[in-house]
C-alpha cells in the first residue's frame, strides 16, 4: 500500500511539473505575443502620426497647377468689368481656402493700399517702410524673423517683381500656424506672380503671330524664373519639308493634347509649346511622348521631316513694346 502511495505521489509530482512548465511556457508565450502586439501598435501609431504630418504638409492645398488652372479658367470665363478687383477677390478665396491665410493686404510699389481683407489691420508705417526697403534691396520673401523693428501684426511680405523692379507686395498678417512655412509662402508667391503677369500688367509681345494669352504666359514664366527660380521651357517643333496642310494637322493634334496651363502657337513653319512650370526632365519626357504619338497616328515618315528643340526662356528675345490691357 505504501508503495502505491509513493508511486501515485511521484506520478502526481511529475505531472504537476509538466503542467507547471507548460503553463509557464504558455504564459511566457502570451507575454511575448502581447509585447510584440504592443510594439506593432506603437509602430502603427507612429506611422499614422507621420502620415498625418505629411498630409498636413503636402496635402494642405490642391496641387499648384490645379490652382493656377482654376484661376485661368475663372478669369477667361468672367465678364466682370473691373478685372483687378475680381482678381484680388479670387486671390483672397484661394489664400483663405488653400493656404489657411486669415488676413492680408496688397500694396503697390509706393506703399499705397490696393486691397485688404475684412480683418486686416493696417500695420505701423515704420514696419512697412523697413519691409519695403528690404524688398527693394533684395526682392525675396520677407518673414517676421527678418524684420528688426516691432513686428506686431506681421507674418510675411511677398513681392511681385517685373524686370527687376518691385511692382506689388502682399502682406500676410494672420495665417494658420500649421500652414505658415517657407514652402507655402513660395507657392503663394507663384500664385501672386502668375495672377499679376497674366492678368494685371501690360501684355508684352514676344511672338507677333501668337495670341495675347500665349505671350502673357511667356512673360509670367519668365518672371517666375527670374524672381523665384521656377523653370519653364519652350519646345520648338520645326517643319523640315512637310506640306502646310500636314503640318497644320500635326499642330491641331498636339493642341488637343495640350494641358490648360501649357500654351501652344503656330508661327509659319514652327510650332511652339510653352511647358509652364516644367523642369528639363519633364520637357524631355514630353518630347518623347509627342514623337511617339505622332509616329502612331501619322505615317512614320512624318517624323523624318520634324525637328524638336528645347529652348530655355533666357533665349527668348523680348520685344521692345507692350500692349496695354
């Protein structure tokens, strides 16, 4: 009987040992899985926060080309008599909706107030004088940190430059903190310069055979390049032996595939396409696509009689006169 008790006791201890080990193993495994799950959740949270930060930085506003395209369409479809006031109202809507600007004003080069939003409070003359003096010396964006005098009610000043002269200044007084960064200020500068050179200033003539819209876009692209380093390129497609009818068919074909901001013009034996806000690499891809499309939609021999050339805007000769309005 004693032997049976000892045997039962040993078996019980053995199974208790096995059960305890198994239980400890399962507990350690559960703890490890819980740690891993918590680690994954932490990484997911960090990823989510990072994504939101990126979204706030880059998806705060619609793409720049879409903004400029909407302006162009609105202006061309507008029948308003006072175009400048309409443009300033349109600019206000864009700055409020797309860049979270709360109040701003626009001054001419002589510091005369041209436009202000409802909540804008005119800033001190001493501050305004310093801002304008800086802009006339170095025509680039001035932020509050750049100003040495008392800067209450001032965040940034964005200039519009024409032929190295100061023409207009946008003074931002209030803006959402998340949106107040150099990138957005530069985008606002592009929008402002585009509106001014396309629709406010006198229209320069570069190519007499082309429309005012084409010439105006050339001027706007030139000034954006000079003042902000934003590049645009012209593509020349020259006729090297095609009949006039075939060359005009190619012009119509390319014209139907031209984006709204890009402009196209035909001048005798030359088609000119302005690729607005397009870098050199994008221009080269554009030529490759056009060549491929022409090859697919016209007889292959057509390409043998076409010459494609990229022309920087610095090589576009400016004419000596402007057309008012």
